[in-house]
C-alpha cells in the first residue's frame, strides 16, 4: 500500500531566527511523503529569501508569497486546502 502524502503548512512572518531549524526538523522526519508549504506573509526580514533557498534544496517544499494579511487569517482560511495535492493536511 502506498503511503499517503501529507501537507505541512508553515506560516512564515518575522521568524528568521527560527525558520531554518523549523524547516530542517520537518525535512528530517522519518515520514518522507510530505508536501511542505511555506506561506510567506510579506515578512520584512530575510524569511522570503530563506524560504526560496529551501525550495531550491528540496523538491517537496513549495513557497507561497502573499501580502501581509496576518497568520491567523491564513490559519482560519485553511489556505492549504486550496493548493494541496495530498491526502492529509497538517498546519
């Protein structure tokens, strides 16, 4: 039986100090059939470039750059439901 693909949605805004550690921990999970969606909410620091660099390193990572709308709004709308191509959703 094929493993189901799971989407992991990571809202990103002013988390430059923690972003690499966060993404690294997801990438290193034993469950590998993941789609990692980084939602950059217009972060004014280096987060957008960091997200793009991760997407270049790992084909499971997708980056969505949005204008600042707030992380709560992203979570309330379950942003990933519109973009996911997977069997499950985490975020």
